[in-house]
C-alpha cells in the first residue's frame, strides 16, 4: 500500500556518489510488495571493518541476534536487507532463515557467513520463506554496481514515502574521506539505540573498535533523540562500515586528534538521516524541534524532551495548531526527572509563554498560533534545576497515523 509523499520531505533526493569498496544491487522477492524491489545486497571490499548499535527490545528479531553476535569479530563483506517481513517472533524458523541467507551469500562472495550481516523490516510474526531470498541472490551478485544507491535506498522502505540518504565529505589528517548512508523508518519509531534500519559507509581505514567508540555517542545524539510514536522496533539496526580504501595516516585510537573532523561529519550525517525519519513520520504534517535546558543532566534533559515529544496530547494539539502549553507542563511533570515547577520556562516559536511557574503577564497567543500553523515548530523548555540540555525531534500526530497503521497488514 503506497502513501502520499510527506509534506515534510526534502524538495529533492540527493544522489550519493560512488564510495570505494561498496557495491549494491536490488531485486524483487514478491513476498509482500508487488512491482517493486524489496531486497538489497550490499557488497563490501575485503578488509572492511564494522560496528553497530542494535535495538534493546527484549523481543528482538533473529537478524538482530545474528548481527549482535557477528559484530564481535568486527569484519564485514556483505549486508542483506529485506523489506516487508521483519522475520521477528518467528522462532527457530526465523533463525534458520538468517543462517541460510548468510551462508548462501557467503558462498557467492567467497567469504565467511559471519562476515554477512542480515537486516529485515516489516510485519512481525509472519514466517519468511527463505527461498524467496536465496533464489535471487545470484542475480543480485551479477547486478552489483557502485551506482546502486538509489535503488537500494528505495528497496529497504516499508511505509516510508521517500528514500532517506545523506553524504558528507571530510578529512582525516588532511586526506579526503567520504561518509555516505541510507536509512528507513516512518512508524514504530522511538529507537532506544538507532533507527529502524540504517546503513552508513565510509572509505576511511579504521579499526572496528575505533568505529564502535565513535558511533555510539553519535547515535545517542541523533537516532536516540527522535520519536514518532514512542514505540521501539524489534528490528532496529544501525551499521557503520569502513572499507579502508582512503589513503590517510593510520588511526589506532578513537581519541586520535586526527578524527576530530570525521567525528563531526559522522554525527552531522546521522542527525540528517534521523531527522529525515521524523519528517517522514506516519501521517506527519509538522516537524517539531524540542530543546530542553536547565535539567539535572543531559540524559535527564533528553528524557524530558522525549516525554514531551511522545505525548499524544501535545502532538495532537500541535496537529491542530493549538497553543495548549499546559500539555507541555503535564509532559514535563510526568517525565520522572527533577524539575522545578516554580522556575519552569516555556517558549514556542521563541515566544515566552510561561515563566516562574505561571503564564507571563500580557501573553498574546496570536503569534504563537501563527508559528504553530507552519510546518516547522519549535518548543523550548527550561526546567530550572541544573545545566543539562538536550535536543529532541518529533512530529505531530494526525488521523493519517491511524489510517496507515489500521490497514498496515491489509
């Protein structure tokens, strides 16, 4: 079932340049979608290192369990991604599907099964017929190309209304380095790790341990700071691969000063991808940035921000353009983090609404209402107890969300 393109989508989808050591291909399995590719094979150069962050869901899928186990070795030669079937809550059959897919891919690419990473997204609880994947893998191998980004970014989509891609050019010790990535996600979004599925690649030559040390804090400030509906997926997977094709000085520690520009570029790219997910939130009409300051810690600030961003009452008020700031007060209070009611400051669109625990004198709602009528909404909250701050991104909640999810399996 296709859905109208999000009004928050970018005006154009950028074209990702070829990245040394990465080739991609897609195919049609027909297991759920008709007339569109739903399987992607990504081949990585020998010697590629990998790090990842995976869902903390206690009902995680067999592909997540496989990735978690194989990440320990830090080596990758391929990623296989299918859309339409999450292969989650599928028992032993689901685990067999993953191992069979990895073995078949490894045979085609002359590598070890443990160097093949698997990701699946879609309906939970439906057995995935593995032959729908393995029968077309040989054809995908023949189609592998450095220019396969556009088709791959579309093949991994489910309820997404546009493909999500980003690229950055940076440097390590003066040598040019590229980072490119794609992700998918539209609903069941409050990652608690990453996003539904995200795959990021760089031609830098970095050990797996260094990748991991760089990735985790960047994921925390990007994908862990978004929410569409407060639900964490069984399948959330973020993988970062370094093909080692760039020519730069050796890096052996995440603390190396030569990584300063790379770190910044990676986080910027992850924020770009994560906020694209929010802009494609199911039924979303408004993109909302929430800044929380004055909290006891950065972690507390983020928890307060997510409490606001997940509140159905806040989100429906925003959908209606209703400056019902009392709902923000409610969401701050229920977050479970320290806040001083009598020092609370609330702003919308930069306009102070409440201060020192009460509505400001002479408050005029008209300019706030005008701000809330637009596509981009900002909410600022200072909770008055410390120096912790965080930024969280969310979207409004419209009837479109119900329409999409009420018919998701039909």
